[in-house]
């Protein structure tokens, strides 16, 4: 049997065995939302390639993939991408002289959690990891096919998540075969072609959002990330004079931080941008930024990442190499910088970085030493067992919750239901391998997609049935919302509308609570 086919078979067996034992679910609700956007259900009134977080060309790709057994093209694309990552790493590590057993243990260690709990940022980063291994194999074997495969993996990563592509590629700089890439004739054609493809993809994505129908979304999206992702809100609350000048209360800022974009008087890009400009960015070496950077470094030891981190550290000691040491330094610098910029706890961003450090040690640090290879194999085996030990109870609990949420979803009302924040378990309600039902509930979501032209929220607002209007109607509206957000809504009704919020009815399920809320006269 050819090595490539054998490697593909091993990865397929790993994936199939995992999915026969445990039902996968999405790691975060971002993938659920993008699947809904691509295929026109849930949060959207119609399908669209505009996935927001991923490139529009990736949106066209996933929409073109036919449903298999009712499973969405988005889910199929994600699982196939992870399978290609596993095959690329396993096959190319073996071609670089790494024993099949060691390479397979590395793939199992790296892919076990991403396959069980897929997430698009992790997928994008792992595609770069695979590309680095493939390009090293190209240097070793002088195979044009491997060169083109590596370029294709890099392009796919860029389309799935541009920022993660840049991050992992930055850390992988010392691991790439630069001499071959810059001097060999085929590479001198392939790399400019890749650069052109990336430029075209970037330009097409930007152009696709330039239409008038995207103006409201784009204007707010340019500033909202500072409040929802990078901690501008808490800093602004420390300067109430800025809030007062712009007619904002502390509750208004809390609403923006929690994705409440349905009132243009609060979600005003002009006012938010002006306040952020007055606030200014913290100095790069300010104590607050340094602390945030150190929190990001500490997050590398998060429970879901710990098995990979411990293996990567052990391999750095057992199989040291100067290239790997430089990659470690770049990794720590990148993680610290991300934290210093205000986003210290995004563990999913770090997963591909640690995976890259693991395969780097296998590519460069292994020698012709039976003892060393046995120690490396033992380290990887222990890492796999530790990873599995942590994964099994989480996957088992996840499968049980999926079943419960499927039952509870029968309680959802027929019309569009407003869902705010983490009050609804999207990841459990729409797991990747479940069939997309034609009668899936329509969801008026308060999230990044709220103002997108294809969203249920935009459609309801245009029809005069926006959240604020329905909240003040005689019947009020059903909403799934956490108690903390109810309190913010209560203050909003009082401060902005001069009315009192009442909860006329409550329907509780084990998975979520549906509240009937009305904002009426005092």
C-alpha cells in the first residue's frame, strides 16, 4: 500500500472511531452562526457567502459543498479540512524520516480535541501547521506536488481565518525551508502565485462588503470590536466625564459590550468612535498591558491546552534544536502581545501555536538515537493518554447535554425568538453532524450578525418588528436571556425609554429560560 493512502486510512480510522464513540459539538457558537449564514437557517432569512469571520470565498466553497445525510456543507468542510491536516502531518513527517508510530501519536495528540470540538480559528491555524510540515517535506524530496499542496494549505488557512493564518505563519518563520523557497525555480513561481491569490482573496472579501446594504453593519463593526473584544468598556467607565459629554450611561456601555446593537442611539459608530478616540489606547508598556500580556502567557496552561503544552516542553528538552527554540521565543512574544492588546484569554488562538512547536521538535530535533526516539514516543503516548483522560468526561457530558437540548428546543415559540448572549446553548442545539431541519426555529440574535442584511434581526427591524418596538408593544416579546442581561435591559427601559420593564411570564427548561418581557408605562 502506498504511504499516502496508508496515512489517509489511519486518519480516517481515528476520526471515524472518535465519532462512533462521541458525538462532536462546536467549540464555540461562531461556527454555528457561520453555518447558519452559509445555509440560510436559524439566525438568517436567506443563505449567504458573507460569513463575516471567514473570507467570502470560503463562504462560496462551503455553500457549494452538498449536504451529506443532512449534515451542512460547512460542517463537512470543517471535518474534511481537519482530516487533510492530519493526513498532511502524518504523511510528511513519515517522509521526513519520523517513524509512523511517533508521527501517528503526534497527530492523535494534536487532532483529538479539534475533531471532537471543532472551531474555525483552530482549523485555520492547524492548516498552517500542516503547510509548514508539507513544505519541509518538499525541501527534502524536491516534490512540486508537495510545494503546491503546501501553498494550497496556506491559502485555505487564510480563507478560514486571516488573523490566525498570520499569527501561526509568523511563529513558523524559522521552521520554513527558506533557501529552497527562494532559490528553486518552481518555488519562484509558486510563492508569487500564492501571494497573488491571497491578495485577490483579501480584495474580494473587502469588496463584497462595500455595498450600500452593508453600510450600517460596516460602520459599527469598525469600532464595536474595541468594546466587545479588546476591553475599551472598562477603561471608558473609569472616565465618566467622557460618557457624560456624549450622553452615555454606564449601562449603555455595558449593553454595547454585551452585543446590544438594536438601538442606534446606543450602538452609534460615530459616538463610540469619538469616545474611543478621546480615551486613547493604553501605552504599550503600561502596567495594565503588561499584566494582560502575562495573563495571556498563563493561559497557555489552560486545561484544554495543558496536555499539548507539557508535551511541547518535554520535546524541547528531549529533542532540542535552535530553530525550535526561536519558534518558542516567537510564540511567547506573540501570545504576550495578543494579551497586551487586550485579549489575554483566547485559548483557541494558542492551540495551533503549541501544535506547531510539537511538530517542529519532531521535524528538527530527532536524531539517530534509539533511546531518544523511545523517550519521544513515550512522551507523546503519555500526552495522548492525558489528553484522552481529560476529553472523555467532557465529551460524555457534552453528548448528554446535546440530547437534553434537542428535547428542550420543542419549547421554542413558532415566531422569531430573541436570543441574547450566552443564554442559549447554540453549540449543543446545532451540533455539526446533526441534520439541518427545514423547520429549524428562526432566531433574532443579539450578536455580531444582528445588523447584517441577511439576518432575522435586520428583517424584523425593517418590518417594524425590531426588539425595541416589540419590547414596548402590548404583548411584549419572548426572549431567552440571562438574569444579568435582564437587569441591563431594565436599566435601559428606565434610562432610554422612561418606562418600566416587567416580566409577564417565565418558561424554564433544563437548558434555557424563555421570558416574556414588556417595557411599559411607569
